[in-house]
C-alpha cells in the first residue's frame, strides 16, 4: 500500500510537497515501519503497542486519502483502489493486533 501511495502522490501538485504529500507519505509508511520496529522489541506487549500505533497511522492515512480526493488530487478510481488496499491492510492489521 505504501508503494502505491508513493506512486500516486508523485502526481500531486508540487506546492504540496511539504504539505499533504509529505503527511500522507509519512502516515502510510508509518504502518509497516511501526510493525517492523515492534517485532524488534522484547515481547508481545511492546509489539501490541507498536501495532496500535500502526492502526492509528492507518486511520490517518484514510483521512488524508479522502481529503486528497476532495482536493481533486485523485480521481475516483485511484482513490477507490487505494482505499481498498487500506481496508484490506486494516482488516489484516486488526486481526494481528487482536491476536497479540
């Protein structure tokens, strides 16, 4: 999902490079990087903490995708594809979180 967001945000207006482009990229990349960091920690309690942060980053990503659509930075198809990926990632991440 992060890779797809990076590809799509290359099309955003240049004046957004330090605005929504940067914020969206940080949010979406925070999901897998928090999981990686959590797996490098000691025990499930810390992993669950980092999985929780990843879930929050995914929620932030959802908002930013919708906001970008409202600004006209995505077309409906691209937005729908990214939201489908986000939903799938969210479902998997939630099940993983609950298993900890």
